[in-house]
């Protein structure tokens, strides 16, 4: 499951995991249309499922996939077999876009409002990537309290709630297995594969920059979340291992920097020892390492082109 999976680092991580053979990725985001567009790009612009491709609000940035006849007015079926309408979709609704891609429509900043749906979808998740994030730049005296709350809720509280959902799913899974009389000792590996949480923090959590107080605080909170979950999961969970790790990117070529002026971009690149911004794919490389290395726990990887050394 990848929050913020429709663009930037989240999308790059989803793409890389699919290339590595992940059975399924769940993209989480506020905008159904952006999620659908991401699924189409992940599929190489090939056909996605009927249920996912029935867009209904005319977003000009979305190119519909021709999988439906003009007279087809329904959008698949719900779990009880009843037809679903596009207007009936709400936060926490999950739809399959392809055999290996699902779209979970939800704003992580208000995940408490659809927490049951989130926990349900988390039951089969092995890797959680908290990549959802927003940045509203302003000096603190001029920052609107609404923007402060929105940034903290999206960048930090959302990651706490998704991590909580994964841990609760682990507890439920353990209880089910305990009651499964068919499970034998021979079926259990000596060292079962762990589950993994990967939090996408930021260099600004460690390096002060004017105009980023709330964003920096939220990203620093992710490092605290990473450490605490690594310890708490080990002490409180039985029969399942949950590893908690973080990536600390510097300036990465994503939509988050699109509003930077050319002069600012030039100055920033000049300050970086490698003289360039990072690519989202380079962050995805680190995510694969953290997900696959079974001894990586409370591992914090700096990927900033050397800027933290300056």
C-alpha cells in the first residue's frame, strides 16, 4: 500500500515494486481521477478494468480508457452484487484497476473518518509506504492555522493512522491463525518474512530552511514514528515481525518543486555537491532495499546528493 501513490515519489515506488514482481499494489489518494491516471501509466497505457475506468466528472487531465460501450451505464458491482454508481463512491472505497493494481480513494489527513475501510484493505498488505505529503511554504508568523493543521494531518497524522491500521491488521491475522487448527509447525518457516513500513521523510526534518517550519516539523515527526514503531512492534507483537524504516530525500524532481523559480532551482542545485536534484526512481531504489532486506529496521537512509554534509 502506497499513500500518495498517484505522483512523485509514491508513483515511482509503485512502479518499481511492480517491476520487482509485487503481486499487487494499492495506490491511496484523494483524487480518483489522478489515481486512475496513475494506474493507466503503470499499465503502460493498456486497458484497465471496467470498474476503475468509468470516470464521471470530466477531468480534462484524464484520458478515459475505452473499455465500456456507450450504453453501459453501471460501474461494476459491489460486494453484495448490487450495481455501483460513480456518485456512490466515497472515502475508503477500493476498486481494482488491474489484476495487480487497486485504487483506494481516501484522504489520509482525514483517515479517522474511514478507518474501518483502511484497516480492512490493510489485512493483506506486507509493505506500507507513507509517501503522501503536502508543502505550504510561508514564514511561521504568516502561516494560516488551517494550513498548519492540514500539513500536520496529511504528512504526520496520516502516516500514524496507516501504521496503526497495519499493526491492528497484524494482530487480527495472528488471532485468526491461532484459531486455525489446520496450521502445522511444518508449514511455518524458521524465519517468516516480516512486514515493513517505509516512511518518506525529508532532509528539511534535519536541516533548517526558512518558510518550512510546519513541513519540517511533520517530517521530523515521521522519524520519531519510525523509531518508536520499530521498538513497540518488537515488544508488543507476537508471531509477526514488523520492521519500520525511513527514507530522507533531499530535493527530488517531483511536482512539489514545480512552483520553484528558475533562479531558486539554480541556487539549490549549485548548493548540492552532486549539482542536481534526485530522481524519484532513485528513491524507489531505496524503498526496494528497505522492503527486501530483512535486517533493515530503524534504518534511516539519506538520499540528498550530499546536501546534508554542507
